[in-house]
């Protein structure tokens, strides 16, 4: 009941975020949990419905499925983790289905309720009822800024509780900084630590830590792991970037065969005109570790040829970078060769023959 008053020249708010609890989801139900509360489960349920196919929802779904729980994931969008490269998202979904996880995509939930005879259920807007022993709501979070009294300082949070900051992570009040989940995107533990370091260095005039670089890796701890950095095929198409991809399957890699990780893949996205590496996507064992190899090459402005020149330990999953590079360069060479082939002239009249191109020589 005591009150302690602290005084300081600088303040750093790192209160994080908490699960969103919308009114239509009865979190007060004994068998309905958010992503924090579900860690207190005393026993594993037989069935679990997960509302939300974001990072947290997919990670929990994989963990429970691996423990033998029958899991169904519900998502209003038509795809899980849409920020991923589409191919990687589809491979993750297939791997999760192989783990026994069911999906209901493109349908939003309406409410969660209980039937006296059959128990807990989630009703969807299309009328479906999904019966389950436990339900996890994992769709959205809020910045933890309520009851901090920030309004007395002139610091305002947005409707989701997040704080707005500048490149030094200062709020609108210059001596009050904020970092981590409380400022919203990207809400990654790795990025949050860097943000706090930048804020602290700026606050105390330490010069060796400048603003965070934009090349941030994402690590998703599903089963299997997924990690990515840089451009996707979809972002290249949207931005009209001329690109080519290279792939290497763990099933063709000696270490992948030894570990039995046959679903894994390393995928490189390469800027075709310069051969510069602009995106790396990995799914499979140790994906969140492997992605840093590509991240380092990208950070240094390297090309796909870097992997061709490198010698990797054998057997290692890192060696998939070399074979993904070979695959990408072969695709690039085929494109160049095709562009150099003479084009056939289109007939201008009904009986005019098309002259075929000359045969290619070895």
C-alpha cells in the first residue's frame, strides 16, 4: 500500500503489450484462454480451437499438436501469416497439416459460448459451430499504457495503446522514450532490445549506437521453424523489381537427410540485373539461425556469387545456401539464353510459313 516517488531526467517506457480481449470472446470462461493465461494449464485438453493464425496462434497450435492435442486454427483471412513469402506460408501450412492441425480460413468468428450438454463451442459467422474442450484467443494485442498516467505528461497512446516515437525512440515529450512492443510494429524481441539500446545511447549522448538498420530478420518458432529477411516474391512483383529465385531442399542435403528434416527449404531472392541478394527465406530445422548467413551477405551488399565462392562445412544445412545459389544462377542463365534466341516472325498472311530459329549448338 505504500507509494514510492522516483525522479529522473530521462524515462524509458518498455511496458510491452498484452493480449487483446474483445467482448465477443468470453475470456472469463474457465476453458477460454488468451496467450498469457494458457501457460497456466494444469492438464492438456483433448481438443483445442485457436482463434487467429498469426505468429502466436501458429506457434501455440504447433506446440499443442506436437503434444498430441487435436487442434483447429480459425482465421478470418484466407492465409496464415500473409507477410511471409507465399510459397513459405503454403509450405508451413502443409507441414502443420501433416502435424494434424486443421484449418478454417476465410471465416470470421462470431462468438464463444457454452452448451449445457455438449460444452464449449465457437460459432462462426457462417453458422458453423466448432466444439472444443479449450479455446485459445490469439488475435491481436494492446500496448500496456493504461494507468501509467502518461496523460499528465502530455504523452498520448493510440486506440490500441501504442506510443508514437521518432527515430531516436523519443515520444512527443523529449525526455520520455519508449521501445519494444509498447510502440507496436515490428514487436520482435530482437528489435525491441536494439530499440532500447538506441534510446539509451541517445538519452546519454553515447555515440556508437546509431538508429537500427531496416534489415530485420523474422523468426517464427512453429514446427518447423520459419525465418525470413528482405524481399519476398510478392513484394518484388508489387515493387516491379526484376528478380529470380533459387531453392535448395533439405531433403537433398546430407544433414537434412540425417536429421530427417525433409520438409525444409532455403530460398534466395536475387536482383536479376545485379545478382545482388535481396531476400532470404528458410523453413525447417534451425531456420532462425540459418537466416543470419543470408542476412550478413545482404547487409554487406553481397551477390548470390558469394555463396558459390564460399566453402561450407559438410554435412551442414548451411550448405543449402550454395545449392540455392546454383539453382538461382541456373535460372538466371536460362533466362539470358532464352532472351538471346532469335524470335520467329509471325505470319502476315494465311499461308505464310513461320521460319523456325536455327538449332542451338553445344
